[in-house]
C-alpha cells in the first residue's frame, strides 16, 4: 500500500513556489537569440602567429618569438563577480611552427607568496589551486574541443570536450608544459604538437578558443571569452575565434610497445608463486588529420589505478568507471546520451568498455583490438573490435564489436545510432546484440532535448528487450530545470554496456534555483532545489518514489554546506538479501523520511575536512550513517586523504553495521615522478586491499611503472558480525609488477631519416 503522507504533494508545490521568488539580477545573462542584454562583449578574436622556430619550453617566456604575437587580454570574472575584470593581470600569447602550437601565459600576482601550487599529479583537480586552462575547438563546430591545463606545480591536465558537455579528463595527449614563478607571479609555457590534435583538411583554418585562469586563494575564475554563469569554460558556443592557423596535413604514426615482468601469487588461478613475462604494443595510424586507427596486441593494464571500493545497500548494480588508457581516448564519442552538469541522470550506458576484458571482477586477457575513431566531414565515426582469450571458470573467449555514427547539426544538435555485439568464439548461439538510435535538439542557449530508443537481441528471449528515453533540460543564470521519462524492459541486456536496473518505467523531474545576494559579503550563492522520481514495474507495482529537497550554501571562503530532507518509498516485489549479510527483507512497501547534511571546508587549503551525517528510515527500519574525511596537501609535493564511511542499520529482520575505510598518500618528486599508495577495507565485502605505485612518466601516460598489489579476503559476514580478522582470512593475492612502455613517433622518425 502507498504510505505517502497526504500533505506530500502540497509540500512539494509549496517548495516550488518558494523557489520562484525574485533573485538579485546577475550581470551577463545571454539572450535567447544570441543578443546580449547583459552587456557581454561581442565575439572575441585572437591571432596565432607563425614562427620559424618555436620557443624553448622551460616556463620562462623569455624567447623573442613571444613578442611577435598579440596578447589575449581583457579576462573577465566568471566567479565571483560575473563580468568584472580579473583581479590580477593576465595575458596569453599563441605562436606555432611546422610541428606544434605554443601557448604562453603571463599570470601576474601582487601576492605571489600566496599562490596555491596544487597537487603535482597528472589531471589533478585544478579548481583547488591556481591554474591555467586553454580549450581549442579545432573543428570550429562549437561542440567539440581539446583541453590543456596546468597549475604552478607544472602538471599536465588534458581532456576532450564532446557534444557541448563537460570535459573528459581520461584522455591523455602527447604534449609538454613548464611553469616558473618569481616576485611578480607565475608563468606557463605549453607545446602542443599538431599530431596530438584532430582538425579539418583546409590549409588556412580558424579554430574556436577560450582560456581560463583560477586564483586559488580568492576562489576566483576568469575567462578570456565571457561565458554566462550557468555554463562553464567548456560551453564552446561562447568561445572566441583563433585566426591565422595553417596546420600541416599530418599522417601520424606512433608505436607504443611495452615489456612486463611480475612475481605473483593468485591462489584462485594457480598454486604457488609464478613469474610471468609479457610483451605487447599499441599503435596509432593517422588515416586523415581527423581520423585515426588504433591497434593493440596482447593488451595489458598493470599500471592502472585500483578501483575505489563502494558501500552496497541497494538492490541495484554498482557502477565502476573505466580507467584503462586504450579505451579512454575518444570515449565520449561512444556516449549516446552524454552527461551534462545538473542534467537528468542517464539510466543506462549502452556502451561501457569496462565489460571488455573484465568479468565479475576478474581480469580476462585481451588478445588484440582495433579502434577507428574521429570525424569524416561533419560525421563522428567510432568503430571498436576486440578479442579476449577467455579464462576457465570465468568467461569463454569472446569477440566484442561496437559501431557508432553521429551526425553533428547546428546549435548543439545531432542524430546518431549505435550497434554493439558480443559473441562467443566457441558457441555460435551465444551472442548478444544491441541496436540504438538517438537524437539531441538544442533550442537557443537554454533548451536541450534528448531521445533514445534501443533494443537488445539475445537468443531465447522474445520480449522485454527494449529501452526508451526522453529527456529535457532548461538552463538560465537563475534556473536549471531537467526531467526525463524512461522505460527499460525486464530482459534488456546490453552485454557491452551497463544498466543499473531493468524492468521498470520512471518519471523524473528536478528544479534548481540559483540565488546571489551581493549585499552579503561572506555568502557566494544559494542553490535550493527539489527532485521527484517515481518508478513502476511492468505490472504497475510502485518500486520507488522519492521527494528530495536540498539546499547548497556556498561561502566566499570556499566552504560548502548542503542540508537536505528526503521522503523515500521502496517497493519490493520479491525478497531482497542485503549484500554482505544474511538479512533478507521480505516483499512489501516501505516508506519514510530521511534527513542529512554534508559540510566541507575550502579544498584549496593545506588541510581540509568533509563530513556527512544521515538519519532516517530505511526499508523496514532505520539507518544512521556518518562519513568524514581529512585531506592534506603540503605544497605540490605531499598529499594525502583518509576517509571513513560508517552505517548502523536496524531492521525488523536484523541489525548490522558497515564500515568502509580508505587511506591514500602521494609524494611527487617531480610532476613526472611520483609514489602513491591506496589502502582500503570494507567489512561488508570482507576485503582488505593495498596498492602501491611508483610512476616515472614520459609522454601520453607512458613510462616506467612499479606496482605492488595485495588483497585479503574474509568470509562474507566477518566484519558485519564483529569477528576480528585472523584465522578467517582466506588465501591472499599478492603481486609485484614492473612495466616499461615508451611511445615512438614513427612518422617523425621517417621524416628525419628521409631528410
């Protein structure tokens, strides 16, 4: 029976009315048809100057060639005072030669002793330090781009923007950067080879460009080309133009071999200690300047960071992100509904590359693979084919294929389709196919709509294999509204994708209000929002209903607090066993209120804290949870994090506790040489895990890696029942791996030989 309180709908409507109060007007609101009532400057123009020999990349900016380029100046604030001039002097210049694009940034500072260096780790969070970022829209389609950034520690931060969404930092390009500091500020020098970029075939080109400067101690962001506050730097429709580019019509060919030696003890595979030695290689062939073919043989990912363990208290699947380098480049190309900050969550990933080479947490060796990705005209093309060896008792040998096509249209719009296939190499009747079509429609700057229709094909299944989604988003400076309707059949099974749950239909709506009160100096922004979700199974049984009311309170100091209250209904049509316990919750409908609050201090500080407390109903009983963490950062050299997540759950069927503890420590000798460790323990899964990694990086994430891994297993309920670890430990897994990989630019070597 539905136990929702009678006043629930009334309370929900009242909250919406409260949110509709008039906010203080904010400078910089863009018009619907491209006009500029807020007074933002017109489209900005920059010029790249060709030079015979590029500057030496040492961070000093003393090469005479920099004087030949006109500066990109006039940066304006994106936060906190939208549209006001940047508070510290900022200039950027761009030159290029036959091989590369060079970016120089003069980041003056009247208090250089207060510059926040940030972590010296590739792709570290630049919002927690001083930083400089440039984004290049090389196709000038106002939707896709390459991102390059750094902090005063000289790290490499890079990524890709696709479809007008956020940045995908999983991509690792081949480029170099150096920084320096003096009594007047800090300075950046970048060298971005044209071989790292993808662009059109015209001789003379104009690219989209924007640049950002973050000033850590002030919690300030400034952009060269202004962007309305509701968007970020990667909103490429607001980028300026970079003129004067004549890039070479390159045909890039790189080869990246590796050699690996290990000592390992994995009792589930074979007894005793083994000493495997392995070799393999990746290669990249430039078909055109905008289309490339990647090949991999005997693929290995020993250097990849370990997964973070998760607390599992729901009946739905857990999602673990992809971290393997081969699958990360152009990964957004295969995203049917790309996520956007604040948009409705995507119920399924129709292609999730982590399904290839991993099965039920066990690695399955990859024999070889190929990926064709890039652009033909205005059409994005992605094709992947992989072959896995299989592992006895885990998974048979399989072939995996994905084809993705997407036609870019004006104003952030597109149409596309995708086909995936998994097929057994041993059994022709063991296969799974997926077919999908999708469309995105952008209307003005504010409206975005998505639609997806998909179906899977699995032998022996005749119905319930469909998935449909319709989603929309409206965004202005003051409002963010989003919602979706989706339906996923009971037998929808994308073997090369990920679905959190099946056999349901859901309605979802979310409204967020952005309120600025300039008269309150210590307060930056209030972000109250409400969310409503309702789902049923195919018979009409209500499985979930959620009313979520939440307010972000962001302070000028960088602190943030987020009080919230939820009303949650869970409907169980069959018994549910909670992972890691012997507790089974019977079928029924359970509902009640939950309240929680989280708080964090300024993450740019040397020591920062975060905590969250929650108390309220949970299924047939109650849950009290608390989590907290401490982050330490000493300059750009030493950083550490420790966190604890504890839940005490009291149900009619039993009581249990869960605790997940994580400790991470990193020491950066230089931006390229670092030692890091991660130790985790979850008493819900009964797994202790440790990972220590020494990385001496070269270009594009290659280099020398020494990795130590250990896992120890307890019985499912050792931690839950309070039994101390000891004799209950099962045989542990241990390994030490030494891997060396190096990238060779074959096309450049051939040019040098011929010349």
